[in-house]
C-alpha cells in the first residue's frame, strides 16, 4: 500500500482547510494512512511530517506495521502524548502564530475533546475537520480493489453453507454458525458484521440478525453476511425460499431483482449516488412495492463495511472510477415477509463491474 503517498496527499490539502496539523484517531483512518492495525493510537499529520503515538502494548506491532511516520511509544495515553508533542513542536508547526489543529469531529468524544483542549495552551486553536481521510478512502487503489475482490469471492462461498443448512426447523443461529465457522476456518479475520439470517415473518426485518427462531416450513429467508479478509470487507445478501414459492412470492422477488439490476445499470462515472438510488426506487414503485423499500440503496465498502459514499435519496456525491459500493434494494411487508438482493460493484471508466459472483435467480430449498 502507498502509505507515504496517502500521507503526502493529505498534507497537500491541509493549507486549503486552514489547518497546520491534523489529529487522526479513527482506527480505520490510521490504518489507511500508515498501516497500523492496533486499537490504540493517534497519528499526527502536519505539512512537513507524520508522527504516530501508541503505548507499550503495541511497541513491536507499531515497529512492524507503521510506515511513513515517526513512532513514539508513551506511558501516557496516545491522545495525551500527541497533545504534549504538539505543545513542544508548536514553533515548527506554526511559527509565532496560533497553531490550527484539526480533529476528526465524528470520532472524537466530547470528553476527549475537552481533555485535549485542557492540555493544549492558548497558542493552539482546535478546529473541526471535514472527513478528509474518508473522502480519500472512497477511491480505492488497485491493490485495495484486489483485496476487496478476494474478500467478496471468499464471502460469497459461504452462501453454499447457508443453502446446505437452511431447512424447516433449523434455528437461524445454526445457519449463521455454520457460515461463520467456515469463514474462520477458511482464513477470515472476522465477519464484517453480525450475520443476518431472517426467515418467515422475520424476513420483513431489514436487520433481522440470526436468532434462535426456527426456519419456517415455508417462506423467504434473507441471508446478509460478509467477511473481513486481509483488512477489507465484503457484504452480500441473497434471499431464498423454503418450500414452493407462490405466484405472489415470485412477483415480489422478481420486482426486487429487477430493481437491483436497474440500480446496477445506473452505476457509471459522473452519475450521482442519488440517481442510483432513484433507479431502484422507481422500479419498485412501478411494481407496487415502493412503500415497502424502507432503507437506502447502498453504501461504500472498504476497510469498513459501511463507509462513504451513502447511496441514498438526496445524496449528491458523484460516482468516480475506483469507488466500491453495494447495491441492495429490498421490500419488506410488515408481519409477512421480506426480500433483499445485494451485490458489491466497483465503478469503472465505462460503467461498473459486479464483484459478487452468486446467482440472483430465486432459489427454493
């Protein structure tokens, strides 16, 4: 990974944001910028250098992972150590003027901000920074796309375990357990999120995490799952039917499948994420299921399973080559049933490539 290049590009935008330095505290952002995968650290990026702070638990890990930044091991907490370093380095950062320190407002707690402000003297000015690192992370590098592709393919293989396990009377949690065991046995670092297996009436719950409820004798089963492999996430959903699908069930499934395909077809550079959402929503509306589509059409995926951009109504972010997003429309009829189909796609120069290899035809088990 080009950690030094990422830090350099971040430095280049600091003057335009009226910042002398930026405090990075969100672990995925730290990993993106310097490679550190631990849970306790702060990265300070200024116009001339990068310094990474952690504690003694991560001495060897930091030395083995961190690239492009000086490593400081402190007995104090990383944030306190970074504040002390900023105070000692003020003249080199901002001369005789105030040092403008940006911080990740979405990731720094109120208590931590107060503590930071109490440590830094009056010569410092704390400023809420925009999502600078998250903006950079939206465009994946070729190596990132390769890792995501591997995670998607591996994650998709778990669907076979779901198909073998989903039977009337089997607990949803048993289905999830078989998939998750196979994932760990196959080399996944973890599941990307808590596995969703929701059968029968529970399929109408968009986030119906696997429970002790038994798979019913007949009805839809929503399977939403993903893995973390070499740091990058996958996310996919397939909906199967237990028993013989009725015409109404087939009609509902086909409406969601066509909506998903319409949204995929809309993905290309220069199109806003809101337009992609609108393509799926319009199709479901025309099929009579519009009011049952109760969430956004998708989201970015990378080091986190949910990251920018958000593919939703009213969002204006324009798609660019290298973005990786999910396309996952659904329909959920309260008290009855639900259907969702989800692929991951990467935006290309001419449109998009669907990364998820699994069939979207209705499977009856």
